[in-house]
C-alpha cells in the first residue's frame, strides 16, 4: 500500500474527531530548528464542511482490537485497514509543516493489539518528531484508556495537548455501545493528566526549566445524538469536567451514522447539527460568560430551545433583570445581554469612559442591536419601536432563515414608514 | 489665528515621511486639506507642498508621540499607516494633533467617527495578517521556501516576527503581489524590499507529490453529510484561495518535461 492510499484510509478514519484546535500554548522557536506554537491557534484551511483544518489529523492505524458499536473502525466492520510506519508519519508531518499547510500533528490511533503496544507506537512517532527532526510545532495526542500510567506520562511530556474521549455521556450508554470500555477506565487517565498538569504548574512556579506536561491542557469529546442523554445531562457533565478535571475544552460531535446496529439510530438519520450548535453556544456561556449549567434550563424542560440561542432563552425567563442601562451596567451584566459578546462588552466599557453612549454610538462600536435592542436602554431611552414584553420579543427574536413568501410591492399598501410619517405628521 | 487649511501635502509614502508632515503642520501652522503620496493623482486645484523626509525630524516626532502620549499610540499610528484605507494619512495626522491636545486616551473614544474608522481599519489589518499566518503556502525549490500572497493591506511587517521565528533555520521569501513587496529571510536576517515582479520556479517532483498528498488529505477530512459551503465561504473567502493548492486544480507537467 503506498503513502497516498494510507493517508486516505487513515484520514477517513480520523475525521469524526471534532477537536482540531492548535491553541493553548505559546512556544518560541529554537534557532535553526523548525516550528513554534501560538496561543491563539492558527487555522490553515477550511474544508468543505466548514470546519477548520489546523492539524494533520490521522490515525496511526485503524486496525482496532475493540468493537465499539458507534465507531467506524470497530473490528467487525468491513473497511480497508492501514497503518503508517512512525518514520512515514514523521516525514509527512515535517513536509506539510515546512510548506505551512498545517500547524502540527493530531495523532490518534485504533487499539493495535493492546493499549500499551499502541502507546509505544505513538510514542515512537512523537520521539522521532521531537528528538530526531527537532520539531517544535504543535502536537495533540490521544491518550489510550487502559494503557500504563507511565506511558501516558511520557506522551504528555512530548505533546502539547493530550485528550481522552469520553464519547458517550453516561455509564449505561457506554455499557450498551462500547462493551470493552468502562467509565472508570476512561476517567482514570483523565484524572492522571489533570493532576500531571497541576504538578507542572506548581513546578514551573519554582524552577523555570521544569519539564512541561501537556502545556496546552486537556480536552475531550462527547457524541451527541447516538444515545438518549438530554442537553441538561450533557452540559452538567461538561461543567463538572471543567471544574473537577480543569479541561480546556469539551468538544461535541453530532453523531454521523456510519454503521448499522440495533442499538444505534438508523443509517438515514441526519446528524443533529443544530443541537450541536446550541450545545456549543451553551458551552461558551459556561466558559466565558459566567453562566452555570443549571441556570440555562427551566425546571420542567431538560432540553435547550432549538429556535432560540441559550442566552436569549435565559433572558426571556428573567425579564425582571432587564432592561439594563449600557452607560452604567457592570461588565458582567453586559455579558448577560443577548447579542452582546465578550468583544462588544469590552468595547462598551472602554468607549463609555469617553462619552455617554447612544444607540447610534453603539452601532458605530459594532454592537449588533438585532437582539440586544430588546434588553437595553441608552441614556435612559429604549430603542425606538421596541416593546419590552416577552410575548412580542420571542417571535421577533426567532431567526428568520428565508422569507416565508414573496411580498408584492404596492403603491397603495401603506408601509411601516408611511404609518410612522402619518403619526409624526411628516407626510 | 486658525491654521491654514487650503493646501495639500505630498510625502514619499513612508511612515517617516508622514511623521515629517506632522512636524510641518506644527512648525508652519498649517492643517492641510489632504495628505497624499507623491505618485497619487488628485483632482483639486489647491496649492501643493512637497514635504521632504528627514529621518532626524521623523525620530523627533516619534519620540514626542511615545513620550507625551504612549508607546501604544505610536504602535497604533504605525499600524494605521499600513492599512488600505483611502485618506488614512489625513485621519492619522488629525488623530495625532488631537492626541497632543487631549492625551493618549483619545484612542479609547471609539464613538468618534474618525477614531472609529481608523480602529476598524487597524483591526482589519491585524485580522488579515493573522489569517495569512495560516493561509500562506510555501513551495520548496532547492531548499528555498517561496510564497505569493495577495492581501488588501500591507501585512508583511506584521507577519515577519512569526515566520522568522517559525522557520528560523530556513531561507524563505513571501511576495506580496498587491503592493509589489517581498519579505526575504536568509541566514537569520529578514528584510522587506520592493520587487516589481516575481516569477516562481516550476514545481518539481517532490513538490508535486506533497501537493497531491495535501489535496487528498483536504478532500478526505471533510465529512460529506455535514457539507456546508456557506460556512467555508465565511471563514475562507474567495480572495484568499487563489494561492492555496488544496483549493486550486493541480498543474500537470508539460509533455516535453515528461519525455
């Protein structure tokens, strides 16, 4: 099998992993060697599905010993199998990196024989890159649950980010769909990595050249829609992961049916992309906007509203807190206004020191008032034409994707402007 | 008496030249209607004054801005000068004059139309420079990396530190086709030079192989059932694509090269 064919098979097998970020660590390059790392991450391309291509995302091998029902690489599935040799993969990475195609390597693998053996093979790739080729670019590596703790530790010392995929959000689903895996087996390496990162931070505060263990942190992935867990369960789990395991990211991956099985949704199910999107929006609220998972759900309803984004949904349930005044509200309050993000809130706090903000001023700052207009006052005044009543706001906020029907323009039909002119006497 | 406004300044198009214009404004008590590079055409019948660039004066003005206002203010001025914004010179000089009157915090007055316009242009510049850190594609010929980009703004000075750090052991050239400039790095020294045109060497066998691998990877990594050309278009607008191998069809060797 030539390199072309291997690359095709092993990319195809790895593409369902959502994580492709190259962020979280800044590392200066070394004189004469190749590579550095940038904390913000850099996207190098965007594939036809609109996702960022930042890392060379491949499996080392897709010949798996396990038989997880949701997975395309399960050993009972009839697909082409391939494996890179460590040398091939290291050279491919160097060749791509030098041409600025990629930001680094995302290395995952099916379980080749046993978890320990898989880890050894992956470690060989990492050592080749770091020690032989002197590669200082980004490396994201998947820890293999069930492998020896010492092997996981060595991986973390060579890579920037290390991750373990939980995949299925509850113990029952895991037992049902991935009989070889167990929740404890997955959480054990996560706990180990989390404490390894904390130890490194302590050590680095004392001596500058302490070895860095996974400096870009740890992440994980949950599959959405393969099993019956609710949004509330998923977000509560993510919140616990951020708090207890200090994860940098929890990725959500809408389940794409790739294999037929009684325990799984049928093959013609479309991936729940909107649900994935809403979960990501809620995830951002947890990480950057000071929300808690429990705030986002009303007592009776364990799901997120698909028609509205989670912040709008929350705001409509708390109309007592609104409207707030842009010129005096605290940064934290501004962050809770639908339509105002971290950047807009920051710009408002900077600009209002210089002058009293009006709605025109807000527009000039680049604050979008499509949603925010219903929840703000500027200088004590509301946006003209806005009724602050949840019954009117909800239909107005629901995004209109395409016009419902074409409206025939008419000279006789009074437009909204005409009505206003009549009222103000400008006609 | 108010400053005289019925005239146009001509400068050499460099940041130093612009700083000399600032000096001229104050020393001759003038507030020109427009400031234009020497080679740019205009249709106004106002008298023109050519401002000669004097590095010593430029340094004096730069020191005044850094000292009396702030280093951030000077960085902002330098970035704003790299933007592709019509009439930016006039806006920058007006901002500096206002800065000397009211202090460095005029930069925070984002509600002001002039400050706002410049801030947006500077953000667009920084954004474009960041995107090009990822979207630049190198071709390897005889161990030298070459690349062509077509940015709207003059992004090369902002890309310099990143690429020199990342490829410190290499020799590379990034050619900015829009502004006919190139960033050249060789043996640890980087410089930006004007180059009128650049003919890249034809890709060799190894290059063709890597491009084919990259195209294959790019095609395979996309999930068919999630296809979303609108989102791809949002993140990667057409104007960036012309120099990216994965989004342009492969070129095949000519027949005589094969035989």
